[in-house]
């Protein structure tokens, strides 16, 4: 029987092989993980499709529920963090919200450190109360405050260390000993350190979380989140909560993060090297009253930093004499540093937390956690450090 000639529109949609199975006579071993930029994956048969949907056979069928590029990223992050499994999400906030909703139900409670990324704080004080999930924020630099806050309704403890933006530290090992004894999960936001400088799971945490937008990506060109933890917990997250909430990462963004991981060690070393020199410069500047940087001996938790971190990272907080007006003049006067939020980019970014990233805190909350009107946050990039110091020096002269 003569084969029917397909119409142009059909050929345009399906290509030469109609349903392309990516078959080739030459074995493909791509050095870079391919981007599987597809929303849907075809089945070999109706039986295979039913088996994959039933969870009886491994396979992909819809990118909201899994994608090979996403899986490659999740496996790599789990390996670097020393965890059993990983889950990639559309943003750091998607990671935080998805994880906490999976661990705490209506009527239950979360204990959190009081110095957090502004978006996380707003999620805790504005959104979760609508779901009848209570969040109690405490000064977690003293682990006893966490122990006192845990009650029979508490399901998890959430800490951020180093904290955004004050670089306040939390003793992960000490908090983990408390949460284990109390039978609650410990979640650590490891964004500032990355797995290169800190491994919360090795210190006793149950989950390590990242805004991968920051150092994991490293180039300011993608938004994503990562969760690493026990295989059973991650499986439930993916199967139920990420599926239903839909905060999934795109294949292209997953690929960008895989690319970022390849240079993470050299970038973190350079971020830290530059930040150390700038922190020392700022410490002796007459218009700066205080500098927060974990590797400075003047940091109140210097010994803890040396014990639980392998390096300081690239974040600096410093307080200007002259308050908000001094900060405004400084940020309007820099020429190499970029006035922008976010962090962890190759560019050096400078911003004013009280009016930008942490504007969701009330004035009383800002005062309580030490985010003053004169506090400036600096995410040190990979530029020539002499150029950065010169830029800050010339900007300071205009204050």
C-alpha cells in the first residue's frame, strides 16, 4: 500500500521522524547537560504511560512534575550538600513556602530566627497566619531562645545563618541537638555560604535551603530555589506539594544553575578575598561606625564562624555615621558598585536594607534585629578589589 504523503503543516509540527525519539547512530556524551526544553514527554505505549503515572515505573511526562535537566541539578546539589535528595523550585521563596507548608499544618507552629531575608519575614508574619500557621521569631544567636520557644505544636525550626543583612550567626550544631531532642525538623537557609563554605546537614540540620538566584547562579540572570534533605521528605515535596502549588523551575534556569555550579568554588574564593580586603578598609574608615563580616576578629561570633564555616563569603554589612542620609549619599555616589538588591552576582551590589529588602519589617522590628537607618549591605563581586575600594573611598568623601 502506497504510504500517504503528509501535509506540510503535519511535517512542520512533527519533523522528519514525526514523533522524534532522539535516536542516533552515534553515542552522545555531552559534556554540558542538555536543556530539555519541553513541557511534555511522550510515552512508548499506553501501558508505559499508565505505569509512570501510577509511580510503578520511573519516567518523565510533564515538566511541572519532573524534567531531566531539573533532575541533573537536583542530584548535583544533593551531592554537594551531602544530602540524600534535592528539589529545584522557581525561586527561593517558592522553596521556603513549599517546604514549610509540607512540614507544618493548620494550627501548628514554626520557630524561626528573628533576622531573616525580608521576603521570608513577610511570608512568616503576613501569609502563614492566613493559613493558621503560627511563626514565632526569636533571637537564635542564643540557642536557648529556640528551646524555650518550642512547644507541643511546633513542627520545625527555621534559621538563616549568616543572617541577611546583619551577618548574625546561629550555631547550627547546637540548635540541631535541641531539635533532635524535641522531635522537630531543622531547616537552614544556606544562601549566603553555599555548600562550598557550609554544610548544614553535616552539622545536624534536616534540610538545607537556598535562594539559588544568588551564588549558585552567580550571574544575576536567573531566579530559582533549591531544597536538599532526606529522600522521603523530598519525594513527598515533589509528589504532592510542588505538584499542587506549581512553583517549578524551568529547564533553562536549571541549566543556568548547573553551569553556575562549575565555577562556584573559584567565584566564592574571589568573593571572599575581595570582601576581606574591603571589610578591613571599612573597619578603619572614619565615617563607618561598625562593620559586620564573619572573618573579622571584631565580629561578636568570630569563633563560631571559624568553627562552622570554611570561609566568610562575600557579604558585608556596615553602619555609616549619619544614618539614612549618609547611606543615601553613599549609594548615589558609587560608580563601580551597582545600586541594586539581590546578592551573589559577579557585580558588586550595594543597597539600603531598611528601605529596600527589609522594608516589610516594622520600625520596631528593624530596631529589635539591629537593622539601623545607617546600615548598608554590600554584596562584593569579582571586580579588581582596588577599583572597589577606590569607588567606596570617593563615594565616602561626598557624605
